[in-house]
């Protein structure tokens, strides 16, 4: 029995490693810091926004609750917080859930 040449074994091993890396969608980067594994493009993709109402819709709802002049719009984990002034010039804050329901008016 003859032994297979070293080059064939090395090429086959390299091909298997390359296919495994492609299947995992990862890359290897060589740089000033040394060897680094690139996790792939899906790791860097921005998180999708929630399916709730937009900032524009939240402001519209707040205006229906008495906000005349919007001073600040802030997104919170639970929804939106809109601060501003009412028609008398008094401060008003409206808290709106992600679904568009008015939670609180102060």
C-alpha cells in the first residue's frame, strides 16, 4: 500500500476547514493585534425596532391629550414620554405605551 502524498492531505484538510468556516459565516482577520475571529455581518446588524407606535404617532396622541407645545420626546423601554406645555402654559407630561394607550397624564 502506498501512502498518499502530504500535499493531498494538507489540501483536503484546508478545504474542510474553509467549508466549516463558511458554514458558520465567520471570518479570520489578521491585524496589528494578532489573529481575530470576525463573527460575521449578522452580529453587527442593528436591532430591529419594536413593532409599536412611532415617535410621530406618540406626539399626535400627546397632542390629543392637551400638549400644545412639545418640548421633549423620549423613548423608554415601555413606550414614549412626551413633555411640553398645555394651552395655559403649564407643564404637562404624557406617558404612552408601545401599543399607543395613554398610561398617564400629569
